[in-house]
C-alpha cells in the first residue's frame, strides 16, 4: 500500500543554520505533496506544497524539492529562527493524505 | 478564508457519557474529514465525507459515529468511549475529495482535545 517515510525523526539546529527534512513515497501515482507544520497543542498548518509538474518551489525561507524518478521530496528551511521549532509532517496525496511519521525540529537561540 | 472551526476546544467525559464534536467550514469545500491524533504521532484518518456522503470509514469502532448534516457541517458523536480514545480530534476539509493523482489541498481545524476518564 501507500507509504511515506520521513527522516530524521528529530533535528536540532542553531539559530541561523539551515534544516533539511527528507521524505520518500512508495506509489508513483501521487502527484501532490504538502508539508504541514504543527506547533505544540495547535493544528497542522499547511506551509508549502509541491505538485508533480515542478521540481522546486520556494516561499521566502522555505523551499521544497521533488524528484519524481527517485520518489523523494525534501523541505529546506534557511536562516532558521526559534519560531520554526515545531513538528513537521510531509504527506503524499492518494485518495487520502498519507503522512510521514514527523520530524521534531528544535531551533536553539 | 481558509478557516475550519471546531467546538468544543476541550472535552472531558466519562465512559458512560454521550457527547458530540462539531466542525464547520464556509469555504464551499465538498470533502470533510475526521482525524484522531495521539501525542508525537501524525494524524490518523477516521472518516471521509464527500458531497455529504460517507466515502471512507477506516474501520473505526462504532462508539464513534459521524454525521454530515449539510455541506458546511460535520459532527462526530461519541458514546461509551474508552480511556485510550483520549486524543486530539481534528477536522479537515478540501475543495474536492482527494483522489489518486489529484491536487486538492486539505486544511485542518484547531482540534478538540478529548479526555476520557
């Protein structure tokens, strides 16, 4: 069945460093890959997404890349800030959202 | 407006109680979802309503009963829950139902924190 693997499970960086989270998916039929940020006690919030017709998308300090051949997609956060600390979930869309297990990002001042 | 609202924010109930969770969206979305989320885990899909009809039930125990009174509202009726049902219950919606190869975006509500005593 459909599966999304996400790495690392935890990531600790210093403020100003970059952070990269990687995901792989199993079924090549998926064309849409959203990323959600979830702060403690809050809702998962869509922060960026990518569709299969593009290889990269950027929004200020956040970028996502997609390699459909390898079935990989990644989230890149540059110039990290303490408010970036949260759990990040990647997902692939089939007839439902298939989530990765999540990455807990801690940004230390 | 990309807002999904949920009430109540918090709910504490005993194992013999009956309660309901409510979800509302006014974005004209035609698909709505219930998820259960335990600490440190991703959201786990429970039910999907597409055009007000139940389209997916992920083998959820019958003590959880969903209802979609109209295209803007989604309820989750709770009865005889167990302590292990304590979790964050999230509602979500998307423009259309998610399909293989589709490109709809799903938006989440703030959730109801449920505690079963």
